[in-house]
């Protein structure tokens, strides 16, 4: 068995994406949904690669993932940051219509991690967590509650409520 064989590429990509998502503080359920790894395997990865380093630089978030769209409408800054994430998703070609079950391919999840890391680099004090951005991605792909559109006055990205 040679690790360089192409038959192991998908498994290595799956583990690499899970590692990135753990580093970005994604919840176990989100990582499982994106990579198809078991909960136990994800927890072992965290324990082996992050918890053993000490210092707890990466927090493990617990509980349900956020699902409230009102979060993105709280303040003007929340709306601006949501529009920035949406614009980055659009630039990376990730705003494609999806069926009822949201299961993006691994390469799209890797690009989403790139988008989120770019957002963290662009905004000095980010308000949107990885989980919020993941939910925003799902909502934009469904285009049922909010959509990314252009402002009629200045043509900049804007999060518009479809209701």
C-alpha cells in the first residue's frame, strides 16, 4: 500500500478538509456533513492534532449550529459582513442552486474554507462565525429566505430579504 496512490487522494482530501474545519472551529456535525467522517474520527483528530498541543487555541463549539437569519440583520455591521461573505462565495462560484439536502462536494467545502479564511483576513473584528457562514451559504444556495443582490443605488453587494 502506497499513500501516493491516487485511490487514497479522496481520503487524504477528506482528512485535510476536516483538519481545516476543526481549525476554523466548526462543530462536529458540520464536519461530518461535509466530509462524511464519523464523529469519533473527528473527535480523535481534534484530540490528536489540536488538544495535545496545549493552550487551547482552537475552541470546540458545542450544541446546535446557529439557524437564525435574524442574526444577519441585527446591525448594519452584521449585514455588511454577511454581504461580504456572500460576495466572496459568489466570486468563488459557490452560489449554485442546491436540492433540499445540502451536501456540497469536498472541493467546494475546501473553497468555502478559503472564503471564510479570506473573510477573517479582510474584516478586522469578524462577527460571523464559521457556523454562521456555513448556514448563510446554505440559505444563499436555496434562495428562499434571503438572496445576495446588488444595491440599486451603488451596485454593491447587499443581502436582501425575499419576503
